[in-house]
């Protein structure tokens, strides 16, 4: 790597991180009802009556806790504390434990289901908050949520985790995370974020049961989720791990590549195997890279159709995943992919007028996708904020 190129890249990433976090501090806080606005569109218009999502608040908690842990900026601490307080006082279920999926703009419960994906992000955010400020209440709440997942969601027959449960942890007919997902018992996406959360929790709580759960999750990925021939991820499954989908998700491929390696390293389980897997999965994800440097959203194998949309989050994960592959191999082609992706983000995804990143771009001219959010149930500072923090840590 050329030292000047690396220095320039690092400086640009740090500047972008500062701008990104500044945007969230200055545009998203609901000072009337608490927490954060549930929806802000691409022109920074606030939808005051929009519901507020669990994932949004948990991801804000994670991002600003992580930023505060690194830089000790008091504005970041205030954001983390706001997210923590709102989660605790409005999303937490005081009767059954766990956290509701959504609340209204004032904080009253709307959808009380226990989506495991959402519980995982709460564990992730609470653990990051504990690491940042040492709040034992947050750690105990993270541990308690982990124990609820092990009690109610863990599949004792086939291992892995059932997608969703009712408010009182009973069965649900509709397990889908979103309307575009399949109504199946298990998904790659939920398992990826459970292992991500469990691995972070293990860094502060060296519990034997938690370690075993992470081992089991790594085995789930190796045995059922990662295709051994292509190194892409299967996406949806029956309870007994029969594959129910054929689509490829390039963003999840590259995100899982480094997150699974990280989890293996945390518990020292088959570390070399998952380092090798990380490189293979980066190679697989690289099949979705376009000539302009962007990483395509998905490939529909059944129709032979590439979804030529370039969403914000696969680009963010590509920065880390390809950088990690470079660090494992020293192969310059992976660092070139990082730089090309960064150029794509700066040119097409960064909103130079209104701030933050567009949801995505599409078409021959790579125009911003219409009617998408800057803030919403899914659009949060987690992917791009974490990627920028992770890049700075790795190139520091």
C-alpha cells in the first residue's frame, strides 16, 4: 500500500465519521417525546407522527456508545444516554421481559412481538453502552435478554434460533422480519446478528453458556448457512435447516465474512478456518462489484437477474470486509476494492446537500432511489458509522 494513499484515505474516513455523527446529533433527536424521530426523508423532512422502531434506537445506542468509547466526545455520550433511556422506559416489556418491536411517537407500545433480530441489536447496543460507560444495569439487561433468547428462541432439537415470538414468548404465525422476507422459522440475517451481539457480550462477560452458544452459531453457519461450493450465504430455512431460498445477498456475504471471523477470534474457536472463510466469502461477494466500484444489492438466481441497486449498507460493509480480506492475505486487489468502494460512496451515496448517505442509488445515472428514508426502521447510523469506526481502527 502506498503510504500517501493510506493517509489520505484515513483522513477522509475520519472527516466523514465526524460529519455523519454530527448529522445524527443535529437532526434526529425528538425533544418533545424523547428518543429519536421514527422517520426523516431524504430532504431532511421530519415525520413527527411516525412510529419509532426498536432497531433504530438499539443501533443508535450501539453507534454512539462505540464512538464515545473511542473519542470521548460528550455529545456522543448524550446521544447514547438518550437511546438507552428511551429503550428502557418505552421499549422494555416490564411483564414478560425483552423489548417491543415498535412504539408510537410518544413511546406507547404498538407492535409488542419479540423479533429475535431486534432483541439481538438490543444486546449489541447495551453491551457497547456498558463498554463505554461501565453501567452495570445495562450489562445485566443485556445478559437477561440473552437468557430470554436461550430460553424461548433457541431450538433445542436442531439448534439455531426461531425468528420471532409473541409478546409473552409464545408462537407466532407470521415470523417475517419485513414484508420482503420469507415466512420461515430461521434466517441467515437473524443468526448473523445474534452471533454479532453474543460475541460482543462475551468480550465483557466470559460466561461458559454464552461461549457454547457462540460455538453453536459458528457451527450453524459452517454446516447450514455458508454454501461450501460458492461461499455465498443461504438466506432462509425451515426449522431443520432445509434451504428455502436461492437469492444471493452480496452485502450479507461481505458483512458475514468479517463478523464471523471476529466471533471465532473472540471465543478462539476454529479461528484459522474462519479467517480462510472470510477471504473466500469476500471473493464471493466481489462477484457483485460493478465497474463503478459499487456493490450490487442482490442476485436472483431463479430469474438470473442482478438487482442493480446500490444500497448504503452493503457499501459500508464492503469497506470493512474487503479491508479484512486484505489484512488476511496482503493481496492488493482487496485494498483496491476498498478504495474503489470508498470513491463510489463519496461520489454517489453521500448526500452533499442534506447530509448523511442516501438509502441507495440505481439506474445508469446512479440516481438516488426515490421515496426512501434517511432515518427509519432500517436506516440508522449503524452500518456506515460502524464501518468508518472499524476502518479507522484497522488502518490506524
